[in-house]
């Protein structure tokens, strides 16, 4: 175009020819199309970035919202674990755990290495590699759950599980999962991996009321967590997935199958050698039976009832040392349950209790019922029942303290008090008899006469002085044991005879310590002091010794030991008692039915004596015999003993018993001549005259 070519009104050059314009237009159209394609791709990238940004903002907002529902981070703290009360036997072995957790806190250092590794292997194999939340673990769990067409694995890490246990409710929701992840991140920031794992092992639930691995090991295997085997560790590790379904005491096959999966995972990760794994699979773990059949729980319940008397409020684990001997506890339970299993139905006896203590009141064994799993009611400490003739020693002691002696004579003859006319079980009467014989053979009329002589109020006061705390009715029938008492009270009161006349308060707690070993309580040596004169104790021991020689507990005698005691049977055979003692151990047995239904002639002289002897024969075995205080001074001469046992003298009756078996007869030697009682109800002859019945 010429340089001076005309321009249009806007000063622009005129357009070219149509062909040229078309070409340019075609070429320009191609360039315009490329720009449009680049714009669409850019827009997609831009849109993707924008969506991603909004997604991040949305997630951040969602996290921020759920985080705002939690306490401020600077105020977060791991909540204190409820304190555990470890109740130990006298030898330091564990009797039971009490408290909300069921076991003490353990450190990871005291556990065998394979125990915590079992949980890592099956629950969170990348535990030491992630930072609280494991995306790979979640992806793997989702993939496996899809391919297996069911929920077989969860994506929560151990840290997330701990966060849920510590801070959140069991609710399953997206909100809870977000909060769980937030808290897991905080835990990972706050604590080391081993600290997190230790917290987890002490907080996770294992079923059956067991929180923490120590409680679970004790609950299922009867041993501390530090002593579990590899097979047991694998079973515990697999248990947390579904404690109710996999509990070995409920579903052992399922628990063992799950443990096998844990062992396979441990071997795969190098946590267990092939040889150890093979052995554990060949000898799978099995739950241990309850030690003592669970009767130690009666002891634990008693400890919890009295613990507040010794320690105040505590926020950390404590250890209570008791006076109970675990071997004697097991022996006592076996004696009671074996006898009831063999003869309970025959005698219509459904329940029983046994209390055994040292003469100073230290409880060595306590059985509160036939089966703790079936009934937690503690009949040894709580059930109040009529003691029957086992109450008579308090009547006789009141008489002895007012001048009577074992050779004092009273009439065994009908007696009436108002409209009440007590009788001997056999409806027979033997006439004048010595108190020694009357108590040994449990004659009702003599006991009632003595009660009338000394007064019902004196009988009540005597029983209370020796430790009976239940309300007692001061009436004529008190002499036959019609006021209700507990077995623990009766055994405690009899202890005064075994220890020479000192009152005792039965006790089971010897000491209490914190987990750090700091003493919180220790029982002192001081007792309640003397409440019975030594001479009176000797006479009572001599009379109750005759119960084993000629009386209602003759079959309970243990050769080589000086023993004393008294049987008791309440009206209509509703209660059967026997309380007997040596110089080193006092033991009482009660049998009956919780609803008061009469037994089929179960009396103090049959089943209770059987249980007592079965237990005491083991309890005293190997010990040096301890003499009964004052017995030798007031012991009956051998020929006199034989005479009474034969039935040849006035003290030799074989039938006037209140529901109690007759003593066996022996060849009749020279009879004993009775002596009429003095006006004061005592005996003013010298010791040798008393001894030989002159």
C-alpha cells in the first residue's frame, strides 16, 4: 500500500481485499481456537484448586468446630484412673481387687516384652511409625473390610483408642471420630510412644469388670500381668476387640482362635520367634479357675465394709494386708462345700458359714456362703440367727462368776416359767447332774435353772462383755439362745475362753499402704484387756472340754489336742451350730436356710461338727499343741470321765439333747456320786474333793 494511502475517518487504514481478509480471518480463527482450549484446561485446574482450597477450609472449619467442643488444649489432662484396692492374704498373695478398675496400675517396664507387642501386632502394627492417626492403616482397613464383605478391621490407632477411652463416650459417629483424631494428635504431642502404650494397657477394658492388663491377667489367668505366658499375652491382646464375645471364660474356642491370629501377626512382625509361636499354638492359653471357688470375695467384701474406719479418702491405688491365710481359706471352703454337696439335700440344708480366727481376734478364714457367685450375702458377718445351745456357755459363765463350779449339781427336771415349760429334746430327765455334765450333754432344764438363778440380765451382760453386740432379749428363754446373733460375734466371744479371758474385737485388716509403700494404717498390739477371771476361764474350758469327751461333739475330737466347744440347735432344727477351739485357733460353723425353713434334723452335733473337724484337722496339722488356759486344774479325773460317758451315774444320760446326737456309750466303770447344790449355787469343797467327786 502506498505510504500516502487514504485513511478512513478514524485514521485507520482501509481494509484489505476479501481474499486476504478471509485468509487472515482463517489464520486468526485458528489462533483464537487454541486460546479457548487453553482457557478450558486452566479453568479446570483453577476450579480444582478452588474446590481443594474450599475443602481444606471446610475440613479445617469442621475440625475447628469439633475441637471447640473439647476443653482448651492447654487445659487438657489425662483423667486420673479410679484407685484400685488390692486385698492381700497374710502371705502377700492377692485375694481380690476392689474398685472400679479391678486391678492396679502397672508400668510397661515390669511387663514381659511380648505382652505390649501383642497389642501392637493385632491392633496397630504401625504404632511406632505414625503420629496418632494412620491414613495407611485406615486405607488398609477399608480395603480389607470391602474384600472380606464385612467389618473385620478398624482403622483406629492405639492412640485413638486411648483417646476415646480417656475423654469420649462410646458413641459411634463422625463427630466422635473427628474428636478422637484431634485428641490422638494431642496425646502424641504430649507423650512418648511407650507412655501412650502404658496408658493404653492400664485403661483398656477387657470385660468382666477388668480395666487394664493387670486386672485382666488376674481375672482370667489368676496371676499378675508380669507372669503371663506368650499364649496368654496373645489371648489378652486379642480380647480387646470384643471383650464380651471373646472372654475366655465364656467362649474359649473363640478366644483361642483370636489368640492364634495375634500370634501369627506377632511372628510376621518379628515380635515372636517361629519356635515360640509354634509352642504357644500347641499349648493355647486357658482361663484359670477361681481360687478358692471365689470365697475370698467374702473376705474382700468385709474389708471394703470396714476400710473407711482405717483410712480416709484416697485417690491412688492402695494395698490392704489382711490376716487371712489363703491355705486355710481354701480348706475351710472345701470342708463346707464338700459336706453340703454330700449331705445338704439329705438334711435340707441350703447354706452355711464358717469363721476361724486366732484367739487374739485375727481372722484366718471366713466363708460367707456356699457359693459366692450365686449369693454375695455374707452369712458369716451379717446373718443373724438363733444360736441355740451354743449360747449356753454365757449362762454357765455367769453362774461360775457367782460361785458355781464344774462339780456344782443342779436338777435335770421339769421346770415352768409362767406359761413356758422348756423340755429336753428326749423328754427325759436324769435328776441331779453336775454342771460339767449338763453343759457337755446340752441339758435345757439345767441351763434355764441357771439362767433363773443368775438372772436374764446378768446373762445378757456376760455375753455382751465377751463381744456379742447384737440386741439380746433379757427373758427366760435367753438361756436357750433365742436371741439372734452372727457367727462372727459368736466366734469372737468364744475367743475369750481360748486366750485366757481377754476380750477381742475380730479383725481382718492388718495394715494399709499406698502403692509407694507409705504406711497408711498398721494395727497395734493392744487388746481390750481381761474380761473373765482366769479361774473362771479354766472352769469353762474344763466343762466345754467335756463336749469332746462325753458330749455332743465327741466325734469331732482331734487326738493330741486339748479342745473345747459347744454345739447348738435352734427350735425346729432351723439352725445348726458348732463353735470349737484349741489354744491357737477358734472356729465356728453355722448351717441352715436363708428363708428360715426347718432342716431335716440337722443339728449342731452332726454336719457342723463334721465340717469343723474336716477343717481343724488340716488347720492344726503339724503344729505344736497349745494347752487350753486353766483346763488341767479343772479337768475331770479319767475314771470319772469314763463313768459319765458310760451312763452309769447321774451325769450319764444319753438323750436329753436339743436336736443333737447322743454320745456313744462306753463300758460302765464305777459311778460318780452326785452332790446336792449349796444354797449359794456354788461348791465349797476343796479342789481334790471336786476333782474326785467326793
